[in-house]
């Protein structure tokens, strides 16, 4: 039993990359009202550093630990090794009752593994997504599968994710369908009208004659010729359509920056920018006529605004958008990308169906479940039934 004034439960939230920070922000916000009975701490592994800092500022997130593991040219071996050592010390120092991880990165898997080694219960936010191809997305597919194997609480974003977990033998009472927390974060940011910071994006949005194409491409499985094919298609698309302006926030990985500069630089209507802040990204998604992406998160975000999405991958662990008609798998074949991009641009705008990934209350549900488990209080929310 806790002494008077001491917390009755401890929650450790682990974040490594920018998408994790964005998607954990609503969970951290929803956990705050339970203090001081629930003590919540945030640890950054530093798998991404500058990119995460932008999100911390946007959502007023204050980390308690920063492992600063990022090094130039780091490999998966480097990330796993440094995160494993650093998180072990944090968990032993804080002694959490529940450890929360989100998604499918090296940080997520290592966090779950440390929780298992230290006999701490693990809650996986965004559990159950599957492409059923261990090489695509690489290495994320297996990181997510192995994290689920180590978890105790499964916060599945959709019914399809729940069914995938059930098919693997996960006890149904441990699975909670919450919606995806990225919808919570997106709605919060979209509600605040703020100026665009990125100069290239601001110029395109301010030009009434311009049509915006947002490009994001950085997946490991696309490195080399697949990425070059996709970038070549983007350049040809811009050549064919003088009204198009492509904004490409280029990921800092040299495997991305090299081909991006070689194939796309010098074009008057293709704007290679540094990674933009989340506020600018949300504005770009809202203003874009078309999104070309291999990102998982953007597949979940763009449907809120009815923006058509072409997914530069052959498989996706987020098929709900494809089934709802708001996203399309096109791979990295140059001719295929051009054909489907021109078809998408030719379609008139239509009313957006409800976002198939969430209703904006996922963080609230997750915090409620954690508090119920640790404090013994009744749940105040119900699972998302859509």
C-alpha cells in the first residue's frame, strides 16, 4: 500500500521517433488529470532528435529522461544496443507499474523487451497492425509483431487490428479498440489556425493558381532503385502539369537525401525542404490536392481532410483507408504512379467519409484503461465501436 502523498501507480511512456511523439502526446495529456495518484514520466531514446524536439514544443511535452542515442549514420544495431542499455537504467530507476510504447520502431520493440526483462507490464499503443510480409515495411512489421508478443495490454486502433490479434491467440479481454491517437493529435492541431513556418510551403499555399502535391518518402525497403523510380515519377508529373507544386520534406537519412537531390533538385516547382514541424504538416495535408507517401501515419491523417493518398508501397498494414476509398496502393513503379496520380488529380473534390482510423478520443480511452488497472477505479469510457 502506498504511503499518504505517494503515487498509487507509475506509468513510463517511451518515445523514440517523431511519429511516436505525436501519437503519444494525446495519451500523456489524458493521463495528467490522474496525477498525483498516477505518476507518469516520459523518456526519449533520441532515435530521432531534432524531429522529436519539434513535437515536444508543439504539444508542451516535458521529458524526464533523454538517452540521446542518435549518432550520424547509425544502424539498427546501434539503435537497439544503445536503447537497450539506456532504457534498462531508466526502468530500474523509476520502477514503473506499466510501460507504454507506441507503434513499430526499434525503440518500441526494445522498450517492450526491457519491460519483459524487468517484469514490468507493457501496453502497446497501436497494436495489431499487420502487413503479413516481414520485409515490408522493413523492419517495422516484425518490430510490431514482436512487441505484441511481449505486451500485456493491447490498444488496437481498429476492429481489423483487433481481429489480427485474436487470430494470433491474444486473449480478447486484453484487447481494447481505442481508435488511433494520431486522429486526436491531428484534430487538436487543425483547430488552431497558425501561420506556416516553412517558406516554400507558405508560398505555394498563398498562390491561388498553384495545386499542391505533398510528397513524403523514406522507407528502408524503398532505398535504392525503388525510391529512384518513385522520385522520377514525381519529377515527370511536375513536368507534365505546370500548375503543380511539389513540396517534399526530405528525411535526413543519406539514403533519402542523396537521390532526392540528384533527381528532384533544380526543378522550379519541386521544393525540397527540411522536415517540417507538425503544425506545418497538418496544414499541408489540409491544403494538398494529392499526397504521395510511404508513411504509415500520413495514411491515417490525410483522410480527415478528404485528401487523396497514393501509398508508395506494395502492401500496407493500414488497409482500412484503402477499403474506405481514401487511399490507394501504387508501389514504386514509375508508370503506375504517374497513371494513378493523374487520375486522382482529375477527380473533382468530394465530401470526405468519416476517418476510418479514429474519432479523436483514443488518448482518453487509453488513459482511462490504465487508470482503471492501476487505481482500481471503474472505466468511464467504452471501446470504439465503429
